[in-house]
């Protein structure tokens, strides 16, 4: 295995994560999809054919390919083929609005797009305004006038040549989940993915050849790309993919059919699973580990999950800027309510607005450094300068760092409230609300009272069998006052059927504030 702190100068992700493994065990399952079992050898062959296809269409080194695919095997072959050819890959979910599709096409200047049939129709409607796009390849059938990706691969000759890329060559963009505007592309190097896989993915998650991954987040996001494709393949394991919407019902179906061992999730998905009628008959015995990230994991939700399933959850934090998780709990060291400690190879600190490290226990901005940090945000020079400061990545998150070395998430910088002259973490209030038996989901944001002062307002979605009322709102306020300091209790409680969320599963607090 490669030493993450002494990576070779010549490095290509397609070789490290796929072809080196396929050479050792070509017949071993790599991907389970519907009724297909795709071996390492078959995935490597599809990748080589896709590499030949892309080059025949004119793809050159350092050019960009955009994937707009659901979680299907073609995502893997197209992703690896792009990198194998020395080009740069980025991915977004399919099913976007026309203005979003046009934005990504023009922002990446992608010559090639690999997508599904429905998104191809959207591309047709905006193509006239996207001068860089030359080829649309449709995977999964119904290509129409476009090039059929699957049929084209059958006709191609496998090109097993791998671009002799440098470890510091750019190879992928990962998109931020910015709260406003279109996402920014964080530009990553070849070695970023290998470094995190060998410091976090394999040693802390313990991926091995007998593991099968399953994920709620989609492969278009760096979180799932690592945990549910790159990490299991590097370990000689497998991943179970599905293209449908990740509902609790689909999770139970995949759990029963493929018996995954590692589940990549977000707290909302875990909450929905625990609230689903299918929970009664679910068999969790194959799972050895759940990974949670993307939003804060409430202690109450962690306890409910452990009580019902017996499966450990490792809560952590990662970002598009750092590729993947850099602070996490560990199997032998779970600190309830915290995000754990920094991963080996990463350093983290909590700083004030001037960049000075704060004493332990004080609330400040999280700074992190490690050898998977992106180079920049594409076409965002000023934002890049404020985020990437030397070796350090300055996050938008507020944290506390305990004397014992554990990191506690307090909220995004624009989510924090100052009430009665004291800092209030919305996460703390949300966790308190979730302890009430009627509350399924909760989000806390600020509003201005009659005097123009910031006060907390709670938006709550209830479990089945409960109905919102003025009486329940007062009960929830009293509940928080009993659990926390009284000033932290929400001044207003509003009831919703469900909280608004992005395609990454994060609560859209900007909508709630509005």
C-alpha cells in the first residue's frame, strides 16, 4: 500500500483506485446494481473502452468532462476514464433546472457531457447558449439523436494506456453547497483523493475486501464518491448502487438484497429510516458501521439509532474544499455530541476573526489543513484568497475545541445568534427540541423582534399522530427552557410538514429566514 505521506511523483487515480486492484482480482465483484454483478475486470474494461471513446471524440489532457448521472455503473466508468485520459472530471446530480444545467456547462466549459435521457432533453433546450459543448453521451438507453454511451463502448477498443499524470495535476472539481448562488468548483489534484483514502477511508473506516458499501448521498458529491466508490475499491471491496430516490423504502430493499456492511448517510436519512414503518422488519445484522456527515448528528438521534440497530455511527465533518472527512469520531472513541478528533495527517484549530487561535472551549471559526486541500475555487479569486490561506482552509463553520481534543459543531457562521449578549448555537436548540417525543425535525434561525433584536425562531416537523397547535408550541418552548438556559428557548415556534432541504440533504435555512 502507498504511504500517504510519501506519494510517488507520477500518480493517476484510475490506476490507484481501479486498475491496480483489477490486476490483482479481476473476477471479484466491484459493483452491485439491480441484478447485475460487475467485476473489477469488467469495470476496468468499461473504463478502458470509455477512455478510447473520449479520446476519439477529441478529449485532450486537462480538458473537462461533466457527468450528470444518477448512481449507475456508467458513472464509475466515465469518472475513471476521464481521469485515466489525463482530463478533469466533475459531477452534478441529474434532473436540474435548465438554468442550472446551462450554468454548469458554461462554468466547466465541458466538451463532453455524460448524462441520462431526461437530462439530455434539458441540455437540448439550453445548448444554443453553451458554445463549448460538443458531445452529449446518454447512458442507460433512449439516446435519441445523441451518442449512446453503452452502445458506443461495445464498439470501442479497450485503451489500457494511463496518462502519465503528476501527483499535483488537477483531475477533479468538487462543488460546494453554498447557501447563496450557484455552487463553486473546488479544484482538486490527483494526490488529494489518495491522501484522504489512506489517512481516513481505509484506516478509520476499516474498509476491506469483504465490505459492501451503500449510500444515501449520491456519487456526484465528494462525500459519497469517497465513501461509496473510491474507498471500497481501493480496499478490494464492493459498492451497491441504485439510481432511484434514496427513500427509507429503497434503503430497506437494498439492505435486504445486498447485505451492505458500511452505510454512508446523513442525519435526516437516519431519522427517516427510524420513522418508517419498514423499520419493524428490517435486519441490520450485516451493517458494521454507519458514517454520518453533511449536518449535525443530534445526540438523541444517535441514541435512538444505536438502541434500535446496535450499529455504531461515526459522525464527522468534511468539505468540498478538503475532499472528504478530516475530523471524525472513531470506532473505539465516540464522544457523543462531538464530531470527534482530527484525522491523522490533518490539523484543525478554532480561531477568532483575526485568525488567532482561541483558548479551548471558546466559539470561533474552524481552520483546517491537510494534504487533500483544493487549489482554489474556479473563477472565484477573491473567495479563494479568503478561504485558502497558505496551508490552511478557513471554513464557514463555528466550532468549539475541548480540552480533551474533541471538536463540537456550533453552526455555520451566518447561523449563529447572539441573544441577550450571549452566543446561541442553533444546533444546541435543535437537539433539545428533538428530545421532545412529538418532534421529528427541527431547525432554528433568527428573526428580529419589535425592538430590532435577534431572537430564535424554531421550525418544527412533527411525527405522525401529532398536530401543530399553540398549546404544543408553548410546550416545546417550555421543554427547551427546562433542558437549556432559558434565554436559548425559541421565542416563536412554527410547524411545517417537512423542512426544506437541498439536493445534498441540508436544511435550507435561507428559505426559513425568508
